[in-house]
């Protein structure tokens, strides 16, 4: 980027000088973690102007600088021309090469600067690589030491070594105990499913430990158990996918993708290919294949791809959305190298990257309607005698237990390939959510969220206990589990919220009560709403 008379853009010059000042003031800004840097999760950090040792005017001068391949090349050339001790031989060709390499992969984004802070995100690979190189230059040279080369992960069988960025990311992954994860989920509002929570938290802990041992402690994969794949089974709305998203996305901050498997087809047919699941995981990891290869894939509606199999597990007919998808999943569940599109598209010229699946846990979720009664009936047929009371009672229930999911024969009868079932190290049954748990979710999560939203506009919210009981009762009747709570509450709030948002009054409160066995919402002032709630109590 150049201005008039082929001179450097002033904003670029200001940015280059700012980087020099930052490095000179904070010689170890990138690694290890400095005390004056506050991390927000594991993907970005913030430095205030005071901490950077720069003025607000300097930050303003660099405001809203957009990185482009042209800009990157200019930065490399600019640093070389400055001949500053900090930048010297370090930045020359290495930085320019890195800039062009990053440009070829499209790894650029916005660096935004305001009057108080500068934000640099790990999702912008070039920015971090740039700072890493600058900090290397700022450190005193050690003539006898040689730069350490990245080594391939032990037992990986890959010729490409793990990058420094990837190992740093692995190092920063939080190593929480299963109990700490369990408690954190409760703090975030996850209710019930203690046994299932224990199983998933243990799997998450082992996954992170395994990654650290492979990439940081150089322990070979062959010396450790393979990664775990889980099958979560339970009625709709019982918290299966919510548990996965909450734990891996919000608590552990691992690249996670949840896909509806019913939208995928066998390769060669109209629809999304199964391999595109990994493309979505790659996008969730910001386009970084290494981090995606350590992420989590959650396959929702897994029971909907049940196929038509013979007793030997082979498909009786061509089924591109059932048996065909299962065959494609079987390849990914194994430790294999997959050629993955870098973005979702059916164009033939989309670039591809190689991604290994040996460190990607797959978590399948499904309701498996009718599975419990089918499994119980099969076990009852093996019992001595017919129509025994125990067998009849067992076959009539719908809630799954560990006994129901213990045999692969039941899954084969349901339509799942035995080979695919063999790839799951643990089958976790979820219970239906009871009325007390539904009430807790409704009061402490759903109602609390709407109360917070209304408070931002100066509107109060009062919901009578009788209303909570009615919503829970209707939700159970619908059979939608916790997923139906929000829809029922929105319906109850709709009329009063319409008036509240249309009113200019500063004293507004949405009041929801039971009147003549009906849920009624009205708009009142706070005093009247509180009086109504006390009278109802």
C-alpha cells in the first residue's frame, strides 16, 4: 500500500512504528503468558494503551487497519527498510515469506484498534505469527543455540510436523478435573442427567489429557488407548446436544460442530456429503486443520439414519441417506486421513486440506424412539416361559437403561450397522426430564433470560408459581422435553410484551398469572404487579 509519489501509506508507517514500540516495551508479549495480559478464554487477549506503553493518539492513528496481501507484503518490505535493531535480519525474508504464505491461504482479518485497547485474535494466524517473529527478534541472541525445529507428533505417521501455534494452543487448553467440569455445567444452568454428565465429563478430561500427552509430552499414540466415541441416547429435549455444546464450546473452548445428519447423503448423490462434516469443523476452527483435528463432532438425529439390514449387517437395498451414510461415517470414525474441502461448496475447484480423524471424538445423539420396548421384548423372548409379569412390564416402558443398550443385537435390529456400533466406546442413556427438573430449568434459565432482556428496556417481569406449574404440565403433555418450555412461555408473554414495548411509561411490569384456569398476561406498574403476586401467593 502506497500513497502519493509512491510513498508509504502514513497509516502503515504508524502501524509499523507502533509494533516496534510494543515489542520494545513488552519483549515477551506473545509467550510465555505475561502478567499484564488478561486472556479472554483461549482465543484472544486484550492489552490496554497504558499496558502497551503507547498513547491513545497512536492507537487512533492505527484505527481500523484492514490486512490484505498487499498490506502484508508492504509490512515485510517496510521493516527491512527501517534497519531498526529490533527488526534487523529477523523480519526480512522470513516475515515476507510468512506474509505471502498467509496471503495464499486467505488468513487475514481485521485488526481493530480503539482509543483504549488493541485486540489481536488467534483466529488471525498472520497477526500472531507476526508478533511471534517480532518477539523473537527482541530477545537477546544466543550464538550457540539453534532454533528448535517442530517435530512430528509421535506415532502420528505424518510427515508434516505440528506447528508451534498448535502446540501453544494445546498447552493453553484448560486441564479441568471431571468433577470441576460437572460443577461448571451446573453453574451454567445444566440441570439433571448426573450419570450422563459424569460420562461425558470424563471423556472430555481424557481427550484433553491425551492431546497434551501426544503433542507436549511426546508420548506415542500407540502407547495410549484410542480416542473415545460416544453415543448419547434419550428422549427429545432431555439435554443431549445442549450438554455437548455447553461443555466443549463454552467451558473447554474446543472447536465443536453439531450437525443434523439427516441432511447428508452418501458420496455421489444430491445433498451434503458426509465428509463435509469435517469442513464445518474446519470452519469452526478458523480454517486451521491442526486444531480442527483435535475438535469435537456431534452428530444429531443419529437414529434417523437407521437402514434396512439383514441379520448379517449388510444392507438389503440401496439407501443413500441411511445405510449409505452409515458406511461413510464408518470411514471417519476410524483413524483415517481425509481430504476435506476448505469451505462448504459443491464447486469442483474448492481447495482441500488433509485432516486426520484419529484425535476427533465423535458424539452421536439420538432419541431412538421405540428402542427401549424393542430391546425389552427381545430380552423377554429369551426368558423362560411367556408373558411373565416382569417381561410384560419391561416391554411396555420407553425409558432406556444400561441393560437396553448393552447388546449390539438390538441396534442391528433397529437398523444400525454392527461395525458402526463397534466404534462407540460408550453408550450413554439419558433419562426423560421430570417435572421438578423442568420447573428448575424454566425458572432459573428460561424466565431469567426473558427477565434480563426486559430489564434492559426498563420493563419488569413477574411470573406466578401457578403459571410455572401449568407451563411444565403442558410441556410434559407435548412430549417435547425442555425444548418446549421456551415456546410455551413466549406464547404466555406475547400480549403483555406487545403493550410493554409500545408504551412510553417508565413504570412497566409484565405480570403473568392464572385466571380461571387460563394463563393471562397483563401490563401493570411495579407496585400493582407485586401486589398481584402476593395475593396469588
